[in-house]
C-alpha cells in the first residue's frame, strides 16, 4: 500500500524547504507521495511535479486557501487543481497583493513601537514566496526583539496585539466554488482549529468533499469525532502533517509523521506516477 502526506508547505509560501528539497526529505521518510498545499499560492507546484516525475514520486497539485466567515478563520484545502487556471491565478494575485499590503502595515506598526525593522527585511526572509506573518516573526527573532516565533505572535502579531492588522480574505464558500471550478477537490483543513464547529456542516452543504481528520493539532477524541462526521456526511478522509520545516520540539509535525493511504483519495483525483 502507498502512503502520502497530504498537507505540506514549501518555500513558495511560509515553508523553509524548496519543493525539490521537500521531495528528497519525503523519499528519505519512505513516503510514496505528498500534496503541495502552500498558502494562497501555487508557485511551488510546477517544480514539485517536475521533480516528482524525475524521481517517480507522486506529487498532488494543491493549495491551502485562507478564508474567513463572521470573523472565524477557516482554511480550505484544494487537491488536484488546475494550477495553470487564469481564474485561480487572478484570485491568488489579489490575495498576494492583500498580503503584501498587510505586511507593510504591520511593519509600520512595529516601527511605531520603536523597533528597527523594514519591509525589505521581511522580503529578504520570504524570498519569492507569499509574504506572511511568519516571515515578520522570523525577522523579529533575528533582530533579538523576541526569542522565538511563538513569542512574536503572542506579543505582537496575533489578533488583539499591538502590531496586528486584519487582511482581505475570501469566504469559505468562495474558496470551495473556486477549487471546484478549477477541477479540484475541496477539503476542510484542520477542523479542530475552527472555533465554531457548526460551520463544518455548512461547508459540507456548500460542496466540501473531504475533511482533514488526521492533523498534529487533533486529539484522539477529535480524530474519532471527525471520522464519524466524515462517515455521516459521505466525506473523503484525508490527513497530513501541515509540514513547514523540520521540527525539533514537535515531532508529530515532521514530514511523514502523519500519512494516509493513497487509495483514500486516488479514485477521486487524477494522480501522476501511480
């Protein structure tokens, strides 16, 4: 049986490793495949697919869309998407511009707090990837303003903190519609992190086809609960590590520590290198 990690980030968004480096790491972990699901970008998908073909390794083109409904942040994963779609790329460009503007406003707030930081510092950390709060957090760590990323979010970047800035997001329903338009399978990401659990039923009603049951932030109780929810609503069960970089303190987030049978999704997706 083949196994895949279905929630993986690369340096195209807020991950540390390039798509090729992630694949090499995945092979070393005896995985048969991954889904590249960067935040609001498909910039790493092409490299991943080409490198996967070279290595006879399965790479599912995916994305993780950040959405919001009634001040509740909800992430929607899309698998098997047409990552060349003009409509998709246009929407992602709008989201990228919103992220860039937000980052600039956060930097301005930090400057007003008398910290020496520039937008150029943030761009240097993000490289060609989508700019996000984790990149700003990394700059704060590098400058000795905070000791680690968690402190950066806790003191400055989380909602209600001195440097927090809200940003434009699409709604979960818009994300589901977009993913389906570009040939993908919409999946509810880490439902245990959704504050209002009543939203989950609405997402299914709006067209979500799967749910990420297995995630590092889910307890055994939550896993059991979402397995029952999946069965009751005829949803595809997925799972992944939400990998961003090799973790020393959270081994359950390391690539491949959560893996699901490929057969869980292969009948619903066109997958290369099977």
